């Protein structure tokens, strides 16, 4: 018996420049009770758009949807939309909107809101209701393997842990249909296996029907009963999982050769670096310790390790965004300059302009066009020391404080907000400082060539970030960093939201950039096969320390 029917669904995006994009074109399918139906397709094919429509958060133009007997049409009233939302829960790719409190409190708020319709409140802590709520929330954390992180601040979780917290919050709704949009993009191989078993248990124990969007063929082969293949907004094939994944992967382009590492001159040195995080009770919750690492000019370095062991923290220390508690972070530029990024000041700020970073939790300003986003990023990368001195003098602030404020601009929005809340600083004060930075002009021809190499459409400069697919967003974010021609480019899980075909294209492009410009790269990924094809060497981080180093050949044979 079908719990979901989709009939001739059509969705048109009306773009900011007056144009339009047909995102879904006549999509029809059914989801049976207790079925796991997989959806695969290239980045930008309409998968996420479909999921958001089924959740009731995105309007559509034509067609009819029936969910649990409720008919949902383009002119549906709010009561119908509410009924759709009550029966569904969604896990969106790279969606990390959490409350700035502990992991368990984030789930408690979701559970309590089922009663109050308000996530801003919780019952008093000294009541039986609070204890019962906490016990119920812990059950959902247990489902996703996060009980050991219950008291940790949500914004300090790793990317993979945040994905699991998001899933726990959605399970708290106890939906009839669970919409999973790339739920395991940032999970380690071990956590992927655990998550697969969790999803299977959800179906078996609670009878939940699941619609699973993923570009991972192996995930579909492990979970899906049937598979839909979406391309350019249309279902082009439906049926046997292995047959469709095999045909989908036949479009994979060959692996480009890895440029040889010509010399071993350091561009980066971490000397005895230690970074600690503390809970508000002052108990230590996380540490990377005694890290010694050299990255060479022209090298592509890979970093692997389980979720939550310090990879992202290390990347932020490398980029000078977070300061270590101990140790030095030395950066050597092509023109002979050197700076310790742990020392706040103009010299350090100038050196950091030569570093690009694509965060695991990257965010693109929601209503800004791609052109505006690139300009906004470029102005930070093209500041002169004279600009910095002028701003510091005008606003009467020390150079160390200005450098600290500029580092905050490089942080992901959620982490920046968490730090500002801890320091009791109003974000508007930062914006006043950022407004003093001179605007820049773009070489559109150069930018469009980067877009072409990344497989992005010509009209994308004028599109707003909310008009982009998940895969397009990450390629735009990568293009934003490449636009400033960094000497070191740090990529934290850059392939997570990309289908295998696009991932191979991006991997080959990174090697091309490395060969042509001599750019050094540091790439964090759980995709060992991709790292083996892309990097000169790989290091394993576990429990906050570097455990060992691999050659690409050794990594493949692990």
C-alpha cells in the first residue's frame, strides 16, 4: 500500500535576473509503506528540490501529492501544509541550524516543541517534566550513537556528529515518512556502517517509510529496495538498484595523473601544537595535542580519521582561524615571507590572505548573488596593510584586535556565532568594522573560466545562493576560494555533497590547479579512494594526534 504518491510534479525557479529554471519536470512515483526508496542523480538534477517540496517547505507549480491520504496541491491551504509537515521529517544536506546549547538540549527542545509548538522554551530543570523530557531525548541520541556527546555544546561537534544530531532531532518528530537528503556525506566509514544499521532498525522497529537521496551507489545498494534516477528534473530510470547504479557510474571520467612533487620546501610548519576545548563546567571535552606537521610547497596532502577526532580543528588552526593553546604555526610564502599565525597583528593578517579554506560547514549568504559573494570574500583577501592601519586608526582599535576580528570573518557562521555569544559581542559590531574594508572589482572572464572548469553554468554569477543545488553550492564555494589564487588551499570534506562523477571532475581540477599554479592543498575526506587518486601523501588523525603517514598506494591497500 502506498503512503506517498507523486503525480506529474513540476517546479520552476524564477531567478533574480528575471530568468527561470525548470527544476522538476513531470516527476511521478510512489513510496510504499515501510519501503526505502532511493534517489540518485548528478548534482543539480533536482533531488533536494523534490525533498523540500515533499516536506511542505517549498511551493510547486503543477502536479499532485498524496501523503498518508492527505492531498497536497499547489494551492493547498495552511492546514494541509501543516498536516504534511506533521507526517514528515527531513534531514537536509549540510544543514546545521542548532541552538547554541548542549547536544541533548537541542533534542529536548525538538521533543518539547511537539507539545508547545515553540522550541525557544524548556520546562524548569528541577521538575519531573524536565527529567522525563531528558530521558526521552537521550533515547534519540542513543539511536544515532551520540549519548557520549550529550553534554557537549552542539556547535563544537564534528561535521559527522552534527549530521547525527540533526537526524536525532528529526526522529523526535516520530514521522511516518523520513526524508533523508545526503545523510552520510561527512561520516567516517565506521560511522557510515553504524548509520546504515540505524536506518535499517528505524524501518524494522518503527515501520517508517524512507525516501533516501544519496549520490553514493554503495549506500543505495545497502539500503534501498528500489532506485529512481533523476536527471535534469526528470525520472529517467526506475527499478533495480545495482543495475541503475552501474549505469550511472559508467559516465565517470578517467583519473587525471598526479603532478609530481618537485621539491620539499616547506610552506607550513606546525610545531608542537596543542588545542583544547572546554565545557562550561570547565571539564575538558576535546584536545588535539603535540602536533608536528610540515606541508611542502606544491604538495597535495590528504587527512583521514574517524569523525570527531580533530581533523576540522587542525584545519582551522592551519588557516589561522583558531589559536592553539600551545605551539607555533609558521607559514612560508613564495616571496620569502614567514609569519607565526599564532601572533595577532598586521603581519599575520597579511600572510593569512594567502590561505584559502573551504569549511565543512561552509555557508553562502542566503539572498546574495554569486557575484556578490565572490566580491565579499575577495575584499578580505585584497586588503593592504595600509587599509588595515587606516581602519584601526579610524575605529581606534589595536592591530591585534583588528586581526582577531578579521579571523572571525573566516569562520563558519555557526562557529562564529558560538564564539561571539561566549565573548558577549554583538555581531553588528563586526559588520561595522567589515564595512570599512574597500570593495573590489572582479575579472569576470577569469572567474567564468573557473566556473567552466568546475562544470557550473554561465548564468550562475547572477543567481542567488538559495537558487543553487547542494552540489552547485559547494562548487561555487570552491570557486570563491580559488578566485583569490591562494598559495595554500585547505579543503574540509570538499567531496561530500558531490556525486561521484562531479567528484572525479573536481579532483582532476584540483590536480590541474596544483600543476599550473603550484598551489599547495590540504584535503580532509572520508573518501579514501578519492584521496589516493588526488594526494601525494596522507596522514591519519585519531584521538587528537597524528597516528601514522601513508603513501597513496598504502592507503588503497588498507
